[in-house]
């Protein structure tokens, strides 16, 4: 009898069954994954954006990579290895591929079709829900994001209290295993609202809201205590029954992986971070509202921040209209480690570099803005030893753009993931090519009208 794999979301199994039945509802990408790098590649005469703080830009630079790794970065012409492919990038720019973090890329295809939605699981506490095994490698949304320069993603479940474990992936591969960089980079917590909402529409009094918030926090604490106790019991006695939830929490409880705390106010930030610190955990704040007010606290505690969306409206009537646009600059000025994400549905993840560009337009150093969508998310997710910057021995996961990588007019001319040349075709580019052939739109002349019947 085949055993049920509790790591696989039920909705994923339903989706697989529907696909096997030949349902026409799901559009799947027909772009073929890239082949391994077969010979050295040298990009020369380019403006190289390393995403390193000390040498952020190299004019008239080069990047040489072989076997999927960068072997040389610098100014001028490099010493070329034998059988090297040369890419003359005169007037073009090279940078690390963008990293979307957090996102639900690969977990959903069509919002209105439930069987393509693997973003959330049943129950409030599901740390064993790991996106890395549920990713759809054939998603059309992956190719659209890739065409915008997004080559990496930290995919995270949605919903619940402990909604699941985030997975770092590369946006190319035949199978979820091919795409996975690190299946577990940290657990996602949605922190309870701790400050009462004093509005007429609220169904609960402030006292009832405070009581419920206290109960919710106690529930989270009990869960973490239970998982810690199970892991300690199993360490002392290996015959103790294996618990998938406790196993998924092991590195987080040991402080090796961070706990990502989703918040929406300064009070949530302070409560969530204080709770995590009291337990020896490594908190990372994910949010937008309330972050500016909490900057002194975040700086004192040394807590990284993932800014969820720069293209946001002000959260309150008293906030400046540019509050969301200037937040990254204020975090940088405070010396807080941060990254930028869109906070949008995966179909619009392609706009990630434009969020960073807006932050740059409102005061953030342009190269710091680039780091916020390359080196920053990789550092926070713990994959920076391999990804996020252009340096010797790092992965050749890079893009070549016509213009600065953050400019809205700078299209991606070429991309490589681990040295593999990526096909930048997407459903959108295919549709564009199709309708460029439409008569009267640059294609063949429109056919002559049929003669009128006598």
C-alpha cells in the first residue's frame, strides 16, 4: 500500500490528478530548461554591477565563468581560457539575477482555479509544508519573471499562524529537485494583532481583542515548546516517534535558520521580535506598515527587514504620501540589513526591479537599491555564500541588460543560472511575436476585401 506523504499538500495531489486527467484548464510553459554550461563564457566591455559594497561598479569590466561558477571579475580584457565563448557587451550592464523574497511563484498559476493553488495548507500550524516539493516547474509565471531578470526566489506558504517553511529556488529546471537551492531556509509566522482596533466596525471590545491576542501568542509559544520538547526527546532517545513538524522546526529552534515574522504594525514588530529573542531565535521582520516607526528598535536589536512593497499607498491618513518610497533609504541610513519585495501576486513579480528603482528615485543609493533585490534577499535567506553577488567562486547567476538593471526601459538581453544560458521566451513574448504578424500591425498586408455579390 502506498503511504501518504504528509509533506505533499493535499491541493498539490488534487492538481496532479487533474493534470493527469488531461484537463485543459492549465496553461503550461513549453520553454525547455537550459542545458549545463559546456564551455567557458566571457562577458567583456560591460558595466559590471557586482552588488558588493566595496566595489559596486566596474566600468569596462568583464565576467568570466566556467562550470557554472565565476572565475574572473575585473576591469579590462581578461585572460581568456581555451574554447571560450565571448559576449561583447559594449554599452550593456551585467548584474546578479534578481531574487524575489518572499513570493508564491511556482505555487499558484491561476487565482480563480483552486487546483492550481498550493499556497496554503489546512490548519494553523504546518511548518512541515515545504514549497520545494510542490513547485510547478512548468509554470508560465516563472518564465515571465525570468524575462524580467528574476532568476532566484524564496517561495513561502501563505496563511495560518505557522504557515510553513520557506524554500530557496532557482527559476529553471525540469523538476522541483532541479530547481531547489535550499528546501528550508526558515519558518514563516504570521504574528497576531496585539494592538486593539478602536473602530466602530470592530465586533470585539478592546479588552476582548487584547485577551484574544494574548491567547494567540500563548498558542504560538505552546507550539514552539512542544516542538522543542519532541526534538529533545528524540535526541535523547532515537526510538521516539518521528514527528515531521518537529523535524521541520529543528534548525529554527536551534537558531541556525531564521524565523520570518509577518507583521503589519510597529506594535506587532516589537512584540514578535521580543518574543523571538526571548527564545533564542533569529527573527526577520517581513512587512511595510509600522517599520519606519520601529527603526530605532530594529536597529538596537539587529533585526533584518524585508520591505513588503515599495509601491504602496500610505497606511494612515497622517502618513506622508511618499512614506513607502522613502522607507528603504531610512533603513539604509540606520544601518539595518534589508531587502525589497513586491508584496504582490506572483503574476506581477516581474515588477520587482521597479520597486527598487522607486526607492532609488526617493533617495536610496542606486547600487544599494540593486543590492536590495540581489545580495540583500540572498543574505537574509542564507544563500549568499553562492548567490546574490558577482565575485570569484560565486554562482554565475547573472543577467545582461541594455541599460542599468533597475531602469524600466532596460530589457534583459541574456541571462544565466548557474552558468546555464536561459531561454527568455515567455507566454507574453510569444503573444507579442504573434500579434506583430497581424495584418496592419507590421505583418503581412491585409487581404483584399471580397467582391460584393451581384
